[in-house]
C-alpha cells in the first residue's frame, strides 16, 4: 500500500470517528431536551435558554444579572408582567448589547415601543437602592416582622448614616 492510501485510510477513519462522536452528542442533546421539556414549564425553559446563551461583552449586564433584575421588577411591580416579546427585547438591549432598533426588528415590534419599554425599565432600575440585594428566605413570623421593620427604617434613613439593629428570636 502506498503512502497516499495509508493517509487516505487514516483520514477516513478519523472522519468516521468524528461523525460517530457527533451523532452520540446529538442523541445525548435530544434526550436532554426531552427531559427538560417534561420537567420544566415553558417560561422556565425560556429562562434557562437566556442563562446559557453565549453573551457578548458589549451588553450592560450579564444574563444572571438580567434574570435577577426580572425577578426584582416582577416582585416590585404593581402592573401586569412583561410579555415574552418585551423580555426578549430588553434582554437583547441589556445583555446582548443590541440597539433599540435591532431589538425591535428582532422581536417584530416597533422601535418606539421598545424605546418606551427600555425607558420604563431603566427608570425602575434607577429607583432600586444601589448596593442593596433582595433577600427571600423563610423566617419565623416574629423575626420576619422585625426584618420588615428594619427594611422600612433603612429605606427612610439618609444615605451614609450609621445604624445598628437588634433582632430578637424566641422559640
């Protein structure tokens, strides 16, 4: 057998192995997708996709920060929630770094409606206290009342003023 035939056979074996590996990966992904579909609700799947999608460095926030923002906006909203199209448009602008016009075209909305959406979201972001985080925990009722009172006092307190608080817990 000449050198060309040996090299050609090795190339064919390598291509065959790569195709088998690709087929196994596709099968594994299809099984994983089926498991996800039977385990999670469509909104949870959409959230998962948003979290694992590759993101450029041109965005204003990470996918994780965007999900936390959505949870905070939902928790503090007195209006109806954002539509899937609105969430997608906001994600495109804030996470992916798209312009308002690009997000509007991608989500089949008008540039004006996406611009208004982003204005509303940015106002709500600015209204959130800087450096604060939302805590969602199960607490005994008496402790929860004390924590709520402390939160209200902190919100009313001028910035930079020192304070200390005591929480009393009785079993």
